[in-house]
């Protein structure tokens, strides 16, 4: 094992998250299970675009779909990603509060 192999999985997760639409999807799915139709309406994007991003997140093991009748409801299952998103959103909130004080 070379000295960088331990970081490969983490780098792949970060690459998968490194898109604003996927960050938005993951942020929304952390607290709420959701289907493609609802995400499409919320994001105001074509269904094919939402499905493409969900496919990337699913292939990296970040989300999982659960069939509910004719729909598939998605949720974030990767605990590292949940932790990363909490840190990221806390940093964003902190920076916004600093900007308001200026």
C-alpha cells in the first residue's frame, strides 16, 4: 500500500460532492428522505439532470434508494458525508454571521 491509498476513498467522496447541485441534494437528503419528482420540483431542474446527479451519489455510496410503491425515496447513508456536510454548513453559517457584523 502506498502512502496515498488511505486517502483515495475520501478523495472520491469529495469529488462526488464537488458540484453545487449534488451538495444541495445531499444537504436536503440528510434530514429528509425524498423522491426524484419532489427533488426536481424543489431544484427546478429536469428529471434527467436530477437522476444523473443521484446516480453519481449512489455509485459513490453516499445515498441509497428505497422503493416505496412506484417511487424510489433517497436518503444519505454515508456517515462520513453527513459529518462533512455538518462541518461545511457550520463554516458557511459562521462566515455569513461574520459578514453581517462588518
